[in-house]
């Protein structure tokens, strides 16, 4: 009878805890990334007699989080929401009262941007990941985009196994600042305002094309591009230019460039006018030595072949006097892009304009090696020193974080996820957080074990139907154990009365 009382009490204790566990599950049915609590029971030590043995009640063996469960993925409208599909946990960090960092792990990806500009959890903890470094190439020493850079040139994403990159380029208003060269420069790379603008437009297109080519083959060996340089020696025939019917001409890319002798200009002026016509072709620069009659034609566009033939003074063919001092070479890799950029810079400077190219790079070396290299992720472009616009207009793709500013898009970081030898060993801390314990084992990078889904959240794994069913079962079990206590008590009282 006394044993019946104690057995009933152990049952009451066990099922009181079971009711609490299932109540907790049902109350977290809408908690983001919640993993169901699972309670397991065990019977207590048996009392052995010669011919019989009977138990001494029950106890709660374990209450475990079902960390292996994958919650459903729910699409949301927030660009700050990210769901983990597969194994792994976001890594978050805060500073405790002693000023020391504390690291936690979570499946809840409902993030926000803090006033400080950092990506944080709803509980004001910094979300950790890889961050970008910035390199700048500028004509005037400027290191961030400001209101003077009004002309968008390019924004290109580049990615490979080693790095994530964005290259963003802008220019000042070259269409306003461009001017005709001084007439004293005639015959020596002379450019009008319109030809300078046309040169820049052609070089922008070439720069964009090379950026795109680089994005497709970013691991190629870097080889600089070279621009074609051509020389035509008219020295044997320039003295034949004497009257208005005389002419000098050349065919460039199928277009005939012809200059008649101008008595008002004389031989020197005629040769300069001929050179200026060539120089004002988009993407070309020309100069002539009026004493020797040697004409130099340089392509401004690196890697582009220029077809030059049919060189004449009057009817005398001088094609044999055409020679390429430097052949065009397209180049490859980042050096190809740099060659195109430098050519564009030079053309912009001739138009009294400036160029700024900002490259953001996220190294994937630690991730590739399975390590966690973690930093707080800043989203404010002003605080990152990228733009005077404090934009935090975020886009996340496969865990890669971009901030948009008009037509430009900058990579600023990449979310990292952690995996454990035994994720069941993580200690739940509340607030959708878990802390590491020895039972969890070594922590490593979960790259390759999951997919990060943008604009989405992982739903709770608490099943309301299962919880309600379990609550009813545990309630009945609690009542049954309560009945065993009252029955044992009644029997004990009867025994006492019999003794009296």
C-alpha cells in the first residue's frame, strides 16, 4: 500500500512534466524555427523477490529538442528574412555585461537592420558572417560615390570558389565638362567636344563587355589588353599635294577618310586637317609629323582590331607603307578589365571628367576550408565608406548580401551557418537561441549542408494536433496516477481501522 502511494506520486511527477512539455510545444506553434520538445519516460528500479518483481514507478528520462526536424519554408515579403533549408544554424553574438562577446546559434532568420547599420536578430544580437573589403581606383582621389558622380557606367557581380566580387563604376558629367581642344593642338591628337563624348561612350561599352567577359571567366590568368598602334609613312609622296585636285586618303574599317589639298592651309595645314578627321573617329587618335609625313593612328579601345588600308596620295598607293607598330591583344582576366578601365579613365580626363571604380571583395577561403571566419555585417553604405547615400536597401541571394544604390549593387557580406558533431547537444536558451556545450562537439562551417532561402522563414515544427492529443493522454495518465494514490490511501486507512 505504501509502495502504491509512492508509485502514484512518481507518475504524477512524470506526467506533470509531460503536460508542461506539450503545453510548451503547443504555445510555440507559431515560433519561427522552433524545434519540438520530445519527452521520454523510464521505469524505476524493480523490487525483486524470490518469485515476483514489480516496479517502483516512472520518471522522465529525457526531454530533448528534435533538432533533426526541418520546418516548412514560408515565403514572406521581407528582404531581411532568411530560412535555412537543411542542416546548420545562423551564428549570432552579443556583448555581455563584462564587455565580452557571447556566441549563440539560431534557426530563426527574421533579421532586421539596427540603428547602427548592422544586421541583427529581433533580440538585438549581431548576425555574424563574412564581410567585404573595398579597393578603389579613382582619377581624383575620391574614395566613395558622391553627388558629383552622376553617370552610371557599370555594376557587375563576379563569383568563383575563391571570392565574391562586385565592381561598380561611375563618372562625373563628361557631356557637360567636355570641350574642343585648342586649335594649336591640330594635327596632334586633336579632339572636338563631340568626338571626346563619342570616345567615352565607345570606351564605356568596351569596359562593360570586358567586365561581363571577366565575370564568365574570372579565374583566367590575368593578361593585359593592348591597343593597336599603326603607322603610315606618306613621306615619299607628300610633296605631290600641291593644288585643290590633289588629295590624301585612307580607308579605316571600311570608311574612306579623304582630305583635299587646301591652298589656304598649305601643305602643313592640309596634313593636320587630315589627321584631325581621323582623330575625330570614335575610338581613334591620330597625329602627323608634317615634316616627315609619318601618320600615327592609335586605337583607344584595347584589344580591338582596326582595319587600315588603301592609303593614297592622289593615285599613288602607299599600302606598303602601312605597318602595325603594336598589334591589338584582347587580354584576359582582371588585367583585361583594368586595361579597359585605364583607357576609359584617360578619355574622361581629356573631357575634364572623373571616374571612380569601387571593387568589393568577400574572400571564401575560410568557408572553403570548413572554418568559421565571423564578423558583424554592416549594411549602411555611408558607414562602409562606399557612398554618401546611407542606403540599406538589401538583397540576399544564396546567403550573399548585397546593398543596392540606384543601378549599383555592392556585395557587403555573406551569411555563415554552423554545424555540429551532435546538434542534439546544443543547450536551448530561449529567445530562439542555443548555446554550445561539450555534448554538441566541434563546430564547423555548414557550407554545402544547406541552402539559404531568401524572403522566407522556417516555420515551427510544433504540431498542434499531436500536442492536443498528447495533452489529453497525459491528462488521463495524470488522473489514473491520482486515482492510484487515493486508492492506496483508502486501503491504508482501512488497514489502520482494522488494527484499531
